């Protein structure tokens, strides 16, 4: 579908978060899983909500995701999601699956809800069993609040250096609908269907099937287009809840305002995805790669992600080295259709390579441009009308330090 939504029809809510939509509460506590930091979170809707989710495609999908998928398939609705950080509960066998069910059961009983109305998520070290006495403590002590967004956002972090949130609004049938989100992710970011953990809320009225369509389309151009280190987690999930607190005609692909909702949701996903990429472990800058003129949008996205995921490109950006040969190498190594004599490469505003030939450019200006917190690489091909964007970060010494001592 061609997106023709005008930018003034969608507003970014500065300071907005996952609780900006009507009818949601959240909280976060320190249960003892992490040293002095919040590590147990809960997000709840006042009423049962339509739900959509995308999950890691890792063969080693963690037990919490299996429990969540099972519940969603059974009910088509959820009312809350419980999450712990520090321990991923992945590759933990039968005991790990039983513990994920216990997390769900405890929250459901506490709030008087069907068990399938509670989704479960975990993030942290793989291969360790959950210390259930600490999980029980979290289930018993976490409190919900309309002002609990920051506590929830802090509770889901691992090696992240900051909270990640986004919020946008648009009009559906003349009524203001809000979409808010929170995410965590800093390392093991190279998603395929999702990235680390993301939670999105909206007060729009939309059924589960339509919400899944909207989320899946949004993910393709946002979370699936970021990479920090080429690694994919066992626990990746993006989950969206729509509780219908704003009453309007239910959104479907035939609704006249469908496209506005779709774009607003995509903007939330894109905003969060860029924050995840910018906060890559040890990163000093965000890298954005834009590709135009590819044979298809999919091939444009493939090229963009290949370039931004190249370790050589990443290290060159960190070293302020305008070595465009590394960009060429990444493009040539992609599976997309590329004519070497029909390719232009720009680092910021400087054309460095065109139609198979090097171009004169200012190294001094390039160094200055790459010193910024955000660096753009533009690639222009002559294969068709396809376009795509991907985001990543530079690769630094600190990335190695962080991951060399992750469990210590």
C-alpha cells in the first residue's frame, strides 16, 4: 500500500510513553535479580485488549515466548504482560517452561484474570534457571500506577544505558488515538521478525487480526531494519495491546483512517528501533543507511542492512575513516541486484563514489561529519524504484569490554 498520509495528520507526543494511551497502568520493582536495580515489571490494561506480537525466529525460542504464544492463540486477547530482566529463562528445559507458567499463574491469580490473559517475557543471561523465590517476590510486590511508566521501563533493561520510549497520536473518526511504546535492547541486535523486547499500547479500537497486520507491516520497516552486532536473541518479541478505550468504528484495512493508524504505529516502531540502535553496546553514534533506486523495496532494505551491519563499516565510522571501499564491499556482498557502474555513494552530503569511479572529496569534511552523533550514508542505484533504510551504530573497544565481562 502506498502511504500518502500527510505528516501534519500524525503528531509526536514529546515526553509521551507507554502509559500515554488511555486505560493502561504499569509498575516495576527490584526483586533481587539485579544488583540494586529494578528487574521485575508489569504492564496492564484496564480491560481485555486485542493483541498482536512478533517473535524471534531462533530455533532456541525461550519458554516465556512459548507460553505467551499459547495464551494468545487460545484467547485472542490479553490484559497484561509480566517481565523479568537479568535471567532470560532460555535453554532451560522443562523446568524453565514450568517456571514461565508459574509467573503467568501468579499474576493472573493476583488480579483475578484468566491465565491466558497474561503474557510473559524474560531477558538476560541464557542458560540459567529463574530463582523463583525472587520471581514470587516480584509478583507479590509490584504495584500498578498510571504514573508507573518509568519504573516499568527501567525494570526491562539489561546492558542498556537509558530507557527507550516513544508516543504518537492521530485522529480516527475525528477522535484522538494514542500509540505509546517502550523497548529494551543494546546488544544481540540483528532481528528477524522482532528485536529484543518491545511493548506497544494503544487506546484504538481494532480487532486482533487487523492489529497483527498493522504490526507486522510496521516491523518490516523498523525493528527488522536495525543491527548492532549481527546477533539474534532467543527471547526477542514485540507485543502490542489495543484496549479500545477510544470508541470509534473498528479499524480494518478498509477503514478510511487505516493508513493513518498504520503510519503512526510504524513511527512508534521506527522511533524505538532507532533508540535501540543508538544505544548499541559501547556505541558512540547512530548510523543511518538509505538506499534508493533498487529493483524492489525488499532489495533496498537488504542492501541498507548489509552496509550498516558490516563490522568494517562500523569500525571505520568509529575511527572517523571515510573508507568508502568498505561500503562498496558490503553492497557487493549483499544478495541484491547491483550494477557496479550504476551506483552512487554519499557520506552525508559528499559524493565519494559514482558509476564505478572514485570521486574527489574533502577528507577533513568527512571526518567532521563522522564526528557527529548521527551519520548518514546514502546509496543510489539505477535498478528500479525500490527504497529502504536501516539503522545501526559504530563498533568500539567498549563493545568488546562489555561482552567480555557480561556475566561477571
